[in-house]
């Protein structure tokens, strides 16, 4: 079963610019004179006398419209297949009926927001991620004697 949701918006989980921890590639390659990058400068890039005011910029950055993106997505939520053994073969095995079922849930998701965001497991307003919906694989065997 495919699921589609369109014309919604979400707030991305923006990086705190007040951090001195430079583990994000986008932050390491952040704004510099003449450079082209989507991340503004960090607080560490400001002179000490401007850092207090620069802290406000981090809050404005996290809550800016730049963080609003499309929440459209397509998801392959459920695939199920079943096979029933022909009755003569089942009777040779001493059974009336043998049925095998296989099911996969949350197999694939495409999101316009990118960043491996699953809008079903994401707080659209605050931009915080929850645990993603797990892929599940189920197998069933039904035997009638």
C-alpha cells in the first residue's frame, strides 16, 4: 500500500549556532567572506564584544522561515504476499490446507524535506525528530490438519 501526503510544511531541525562543537560538515564549511554556504556564521566567529547579541541570531536562525520546508512524502507502507499450497500437495503431507504469508511494513519512504526525515515520526511544528518507524518483516504459516 502506497501512502502520499501533500501540501504540508514542516520545520527542519536546525543546528544550534551557539555551539563550539564542529561535527557537522555544513558548520565546518559555514559562512565566510566570499564563500557561498547556507549556514550563517557561528557565535565563535564573532568578536567577544558582540557574542551576546550574536546569541539572538542563533534563536532567529532556528525559528526562521529558512527552516520551513515541504513535508510532502510518499511511503510504501505495506507489502503482503501469500501463497496457498495446492490441496493435493497439502493432502500428501497429511494436511487439509497450507498457507504461507509474508509481509513487510515501512519498506521505503521519500520525503521532499530530505535529511532522512519521515514526516510520520517528526514533530512538524517544533522540528524535533522522534524515533523513526521501524521496518518490520513478518512471516506466517497456517496449517490446517
